[in-house]
């Protein structure tokens, strides 16, 4: 939605204007962290076994660097950017090992208690990010988490306009009740089962970030192959050389004549301006259909006994974003159209008599203005109403304004998390990726359709950096929201289909189905244990080659026979349904009008009938936000929802 794309950096711009506000995320620059030894190789690290291992860090350009791994000593020279790299020969699982590095000026660092094992990258959004406190039985799980050969690396969050090389002062931690509590629950339960079954050290790198869409995690060159993202990628690339986020936003505001004319100034002449009664939207008060910048001013009389005391401005919610001034000085800025504006004016700025409030509002679509119930200013328990007539003047219309600078404080912006959280890991060696994401790409059918391209693009992009054969495990979206009363076609099942088809058409991308684990009113359901266990089962089978059943039933074929639809399945030993069996399968004729079907199971075949559909052509299973039943095999693993009425190919 356009409203959700308003640039939070106006808050940062306010800081340059002399005001104050809260900025919840900040851009990180590559110069922020270039340590002698990359944090991937800190004390207690797990290093990827059975392959040559690059080790790197930074020192003064051109300086000699001595690297000693156990008894093996190597000398190298830092490049013009200060980066040095050596390679360590493949090692089998086990340890412990030590690593020491000496750089310019004799500065040295030593990492001890290093193990070789398997390193897994845990990526995605909130269901991967949720820690053990959000899992079932958190106290018991945390208390029992004594696994010194499972090591945890919590990568710090970073948003960057260009790829960075390292991250902050973060180190590997031995898994214990003291270190695991705030780590990814899914990641931990996955790693625990691998460690228990394989008896090798497991390293888990948590690179997830709640609420983020797939496009944030794709590199700029890869994402620019999708035309709809190319402008954002190009803008981000340019922004890397055009000053800070705040400086760019201040420059953008110069496109508004009112900003250039300093209409916030207390002595600015506004006698010729129109008047507008507040609160209320301006579309119904003389400015129909206007999107863009609107300036509002109000002269207020401050009581004598308020002088020198802190006071508050209560302006209610403003649609979409505002910058508010008191006597020409910035008082606050907010970009959330639902958040009430409550700004404090320091006592040093509060004088008796005439004072001027000015508000610059930016509306990017739909209604614009003051949507709260009342406006006021307050000192202690004394209140003065600000409802009623304000001076108002149109600023720049939205269609005349250039595109806003890219957001450098928003983790949802395209590319920024690849730059800030994936690039710093390169060229590190990993065993594979577990990925739980997609909720933020399933708000509507258009997003779900786009996800068919985004998800495989992301996988190919990461494999271009981590290795072409890197295993990539996809957790499918769980059941969520109210169950359907009649067959429907929503964005969530379409996003699940994008995940299913990506898994079917890209090699080494097993799908982990969670359609039976979710909750109607909780997208962050607590059963992260089973998610981790299913991921581990799939990895044990597909990556490690163990003979274990790791898949639920998968559709082999569908055909119409005798007024019914017959569906045959693989991985179908002990095929069974649990739940409301009458409202999980649906069939339709050539008209594609679906009705619930009654299932009958015989061996690996499910036969579907509905008297109202005498000549069925198509079938669907679990095609809803929250299916009422699940189809299992003897291993207790569920089938993915599917439909036979679409032939949509993954790019």
C-alpha cells in the first residue's frame, strides 16, 4: 500500500532541522565494522567441515598478516582495502582447534575452542525470528538446552544501501540455558535434532528479521531483473553516494514551495490563506481529491502561568505523515497515519501570549488530514482546545513531486537486508539454509503471484553466493485466519502454492509442510518444536541421506472416473484424514465452481464425490487460509494444499 511506503527518514531529516524524534532503525555503513578477524571465526565458532575454508579479516592495507591454525602457519599480505584472506584445508567433524591472527603493528587476536561441523543459516521473518520464549513449554525447553557442541551466532540487524563486509561485535555462543532463550526457536529445535541424530557439532546462524518481505533479502543485481523493482534498486544504488538518509530527505522537501518559503516561520504572512475546521479530512472541506503537501497554521494564546513550563501538543492522528513546528522550531514528526501525535514543547520555548503552531502534512493517497477526535495543548492539568479554524494552504501536489529517496531505515525496503545481513557472511561456507518466510508476501493475490518469481529468484541469488548446490529448505505457510465456510480463493493458499511449486521445480529445495500446526488467531503459533523437527527430518533424508520418511503425501495424479475425482498419492503409506473431512476437499466441473466433496480413502487413492458436481474436472485440497482437516501418512506428516485447476509455472 502506498501509505505504508511513506519514508520514515523524514524523522531523521527533522533531527537536522533541530528537532527530536525516535528513529527505530538506522542505516549501517561498511566502515562500521572491519575487524582483524571476521566474527564468523570468533571463539567457540563452528566451521564448516569437509571443505576448504576461507578465513579473512582486515588490517592496514599492504600489511603482512600471520595466520596460525593449530600448528599450521601462513603469511599473507592485506590488499589495498586492508582485507586479507587465507584458506584452511578440509577437516572432519570435531575439535577443538585454535586460530590466531597477527596484523599490522603486532595487533593480534586468538580464537579457541573451534569445532568443525555443519553450519546452517536460519533465515526469514517472524516465525523464524521468534525465540524460545514464544515456543511451547518455554521454561522447560530453555532449562534443558545444554548442548555445548551446538553453537549459536545471532547476527545483528543492519540496514544498508550497499553490501557490507562484516557486522558488529557479535560472537559465537555455546548453547546453554543462558544463551538459547533469545535465539530462534525453529532454528534451535532443527539444530538440536540434527545434533542428536548425527552426533556432529552444529552451528546455527540466525539472520532472520520479523515482518520482512522476500525482496528485502535479494541482492540488487538479482532483484533488478524484476522490472517492478528496478526503480527501487536503482534509487538505492544512487543513494549510496548521495549523503545520509536525512540529508536526502531534506533535499527532497525542497520540491515543496511552502518548505522553500519557510511557511513554518512564526511571522510568515498567512492572512490570504483559506480556513479549515479541524479535526477532519480536508477532502470534504474544500480540497476534494487532493494528495500531496498541505500546510496548516494556528496562532495560539499561551496563558501567562504556562510560560517556562513544558507543555504538550495533542493533535490526534494525522493522515499520512506530519512535521509539526512550534514558533518555527521542529516539535516532532510521525509517519504513521493511525498514531496520535503527542509532542512535548520544552519550557524554554514556551512564552506567554502569541505563539504559532505550523503543521506540514503529506498525504500519499485516500483521505488526508486530522482524523483524531480533538486537538489541544496542555500544561499540567490545564488544557486549551485547538479545535476549530486553522489557516490552510496547499503545497506541492503529489503528482508534481519526484519519487521519494529510498528508505534507509526500513527493513522492508528492497535489497537492504541482503546488503546488511547476508553480504557480511560472504564468502563463508555453510551446509545449507532453512527459510521460513512468506507471510509478508501474502497480503493479496498480486503479492502471492509476485512471490512465484521472488522466491525462486532469492534461492538462485543466494546459491550464486553460497554455492550452486546449497540445500535450501522452505517452510510452507501454516494454517491461519478463520476457516472457510465455502470453497474460496485467497492469497495465503496462493502463496503456499508458490512455495510448493518452487520446491517442485528447483533442485534441492525440499518443502516442509506446517498446514496443521497453526492457529486461527495467532500467526506466531507456539509449536516451533514440530517445525524444527520436520525441517530436521527433511535434512536427514535429503541432505544427509538417512533412510527416514520426511515427506507427507504428495499428489501423483488426478483423473475423473464414474462421476468422481480420483487422486493418487506418493508417500502415502497409512494415508488418513484428521479433522472435518467434509470441508477440506473440493471439486468442480468445467465451470470451476467448486463445492465441498466427500472423500473416500482406499490405499493411496482418495475418491471425491459431490452430487451437485456430476461431471468433475478439477480438485482442490486444503485450498483455504485455514483448512479444517489435514491429510497424513503413517509417519504423521501432512500433505501440502494443492489444486489441479491451474498450470502456473515458476520462473
